[in-house]
């Protein structure tokens, strides 16, 4: 019998040894490991891959949602002998970690025809990417009607991308709707890429990957080559998809209300949420309230939060209202570090920022204390001081304390609110969790920090030259 202080791998091996003697006991022991830390979970899942999940199938399926991608991948492989796990495995086909998606594919292949119902009848709440990958997997496994359905899905994605493109042309030269235009453009490209992928699974996917990389190039010659290759591979639909990956170059600004109404009807919750924020900000109060009430029953929590906040501001003073995710996103977008980040990644980052309020004279942090937070001023003003001397004053859309995200060293200065001030703050652990999912966020911050350091070194060198002259 395994002891409590045995290594998880040893406990899992002993549990497997119990299988021929006492199945219930063996699975109880593996269940204990599944309740443990990630090392214990991985040991149990490796054993269950050999023995089959059996009585623990539901608990193994739950680990497909684990934070650790290694746990998700091993759970997927352990479910390869469980036909009932098909729907859970299909959801992991769109996992951002390629190892997890590959494990799900391997498990579905192991299930054979038993996986076809889950691959062909994907629930409505599953992402477009999962839907494409599920039908592609069903096509590879020879499921009846799979290739026809995959072609129909590609055509549907093309139609949806074209709707976004039409809306985007109306947003051209509407500077007050820049963020909405960006969200719509990203949705257009996402749908076009998925459409290309769906159609590519019916032909030469490797060649289509080359076409997509060429289309993503900033070189006009490469882009033209990508369009030609997509057209040769997929005919007229490929050419249309390729055009949809390029930002519209012509168009005319549309009427404001019509633009917002169309955006509020988008299938993308992020586009709808950005449109809600814009409606409350730039439309006359009566028109804005009418439009927001029309989408008050939106099923997405992000959109609901924006509607509630927008209606609240229209009905009362905005003072003291909590910042919504989209409002935080707009503050982040105004900062050079975050301008290149895609809207979906920036939304994930915005959700991690906490709102903090300070009265005049409140100290935010003190020189010499350990720091682990970045701050952004959204309202008011703070002063940065060192050695008892004021160094700089910062107002809205400025940020400070960013070095704490990287080195965790003592603060090099003191920050104090010089009037009533509202800040957004992000701690180091949350920043790195997001950075693992969206490396472009980390790259952007590092780029700005290196530029600041270079500027500071140049200023210091010039000062030394001036002092010596």
C-alpha cells in the first residue's frame, strides 16, 4: 500500500499494481492524487492513460480546464479510451497550447468512429476555431458529410468576414471610433483566417499556411504572392478570403447611429462591448439610452457590464463610477507600450487591472520599500519624489512603477497623490500570467523600458559633458 510520504510517481505505480487485485482501491488512490498538486495530478493522469479513466472519467475531463497546459494535455491523452469524453476533447481542439490541442486530436483519433458524433455536432457555445478543427478532424477520420459541412462552414465564415469588412469601411476616418474600428478589423481578419483554414483542410493546408504568412507580410510583393497562391488553391473563395485579410483602403464614413447599430448586432461580444462604450460616450443622451436599452438583454457578461455602466452614467453623475473593462482598455490603448497589442489580448490585460483611489496627500508607495505593481493614472495627479526632492508630476494616461514588474527591487522613489486621484494597478504575478498567454504584451513593455533606459543614459552622458565643459 502506498504511503502518504511516497513520491507521486511511486504512489501512481502502486495504484496500478492494485488494479488486478482491487479496482476500487486502485482508483481511490489515483483519485487522491488527482486532488493533489500538479505533480500528483500528472502522475495520476499518466497512470490513468495506461489503465483508462474508468470511475474517474468526469474528474479527468474536468482537468481539461486546468491552468497548467501539461495537465490539460495529459488529461486529454488519458481520455483517449472514453467515448463519452468526445465533447470535452473537442473543446480542447482550440486550446492556445499546441501540445494540448495535439493531445486532444490524438485522443479523438484513438476513439475512432465513436468520436464522430462529437466532431460533427459541436455545441453552439464552442468557438469558431474549435468548430473548424472538429470538422477537419472528422474529415480526416472519414466521417460521413464532414467534408461537406467543413466547406459550408468556410463559406459561412467568409460571409461573416465580409459583413465586418463592410462595417469597417464605414468606420474609416471616424477618429472618435478608432477602438471600434480596430476591434472590427481584428474580427474581420480572425474570420477570414478561419475561413481560409477551413477551406485549406479540404486541400493543401501546408501551402495555404505559406499563403497566409505571405498575406501577413508588410511587403506588397509578398502580399500579392499570397493572394495569388490562395486563389490558385481555393479559387474564387480563396481570392475573396485573401482580400478580406487586407484592411479596406477605400470607403466612406457612415452615419454614426447606423454604424453603432450594426456594431451592436455583431457576433463578436468584444465588438458589441466596444460599441456600447462608444454609444454612451459620443451619442446624445436620449439616443444613447435608447440604443443601450435595446441591447440590455445581451447574454455576454462583458456587454452586460458595459450596458449597465453606460445607463448608470446617463441617469446620474459619473463621479465614483467604477471603470469598466472597455474603459480600462481605452486607457491602456492610449499608452505607447500597449498600442500594438491586439484588442482581445488587451481586454485580457484590462481585466487584471484593479481600480484604486487616493485622497490628496495619500502616499502610494515609499522610496526603499519593495514593489510589485505598475500604476496608470486615470484621473488626478501624482508627484514622484526622490531624496525629498520632487522629480516629476504625472497626470492621466501616464504610468509609473513599471520596473517593479520585472525586478521586484526596492522602489527608487516615492509616489504621492497631489489631488484626488484614481489609478489602475497591476501586480507582477498577474502580469506574468498574461505574458505567458500573450507574449506581445511583455515584448511591448520591455521595448518601452529599454528605450527609456537608453534615453536616460544619453541624458546622463550629456549632463556629464555639460558639467565638464
